[in-house]
């Protein structure tokens, strides 16, 4: 299920399912969104695509504060955490939005980019289903590159400001990991930008 042809209007990505997370806040300056942060996540760790008894993906449940601590021993250690990302991209390329881009998602934690602290204030956080030890799926790169091109168009201050969680939380975080192909992603984003410019003209 690779989504494509993305656009953004009033902070919402389309086509994309919006599932509201309660874990968000106001940005200090909604006009100063100038960074995209790439993460990875898998629940349980290093297991992909697993769902709860209601058929809800565990990561989606986690971002809604609905993770069942009894469903897996690991969940009992994290279910009370209140976190979110703007977007989650599953292994098959499915994209879900949890927080409007114009709002502050809780994804970065203690962080700094180019000397400016508190990256949540001015960044867009994207979680890829994965871990530090596995390659990502081509469908995820396809969806991610399309999403980033749409973000660049809607929030031009983010252009050329693309970082991993490990870049903004050095020594504390390691994602998206060594298997994430930055060269491939940037090439695909560039192609998407060219296609968007061709369509607009």
C-alpha cells in the first residue's frame, strides 16, 4: 500500500489517514518550522506489523496512549509514556498522521539542531517502522520521499534540513540507524521535487 501524490493543506497530509494523538502542544512559533527528523520504531522491538486484539497496529495504539501493557512484557515498561510523531510509515508504505504539522508533536526529546535546542518546537517528526539492525522497505522510501517533497513545498524552511534522531540527540539516540540509506532517500526526494515542479508548470 504505497501512497503517493501527497499534498499538505492546513497542516494535514493528503492522501493520509489522520488518527488524533492526545500527545501534542502548541509550537512557540508556527511559522518557524525548519527541520524534518527521521526516526525508527517497532513494537515489540524488531518485530513489524503486529496488532492488538482490536486489530490496531501497536505503534498506532502507543501514539494514542492505548497500548495494552499486558500484550507484551516490553509494553509494561513503556505504555505510560506520552509520545507522538507527526507521521508513521509502516513497512508497506502506509502513512498515518497523528499530529497536525502546525502543532508540536512529542518525538525528539532532549535535542538540538545547529545549536538550537528543543527540536520539537520547530521540527516535523516522521517515524518509520523499523529498527537499527534491518534494512528499510523500498515502499517506505517511496512514501517517505513523497511526503518530504510535500513538506518541502508546504514548509520551504525545511528544505535541506533533514536529520536523523541520532543527529539531534547525539549519544542518546541511534535511529534511524546505519541501514538507513540517506543517499537513496535524497535522490528520490529530488526526483519527487522535479515531478512536482513539472506538474505545477
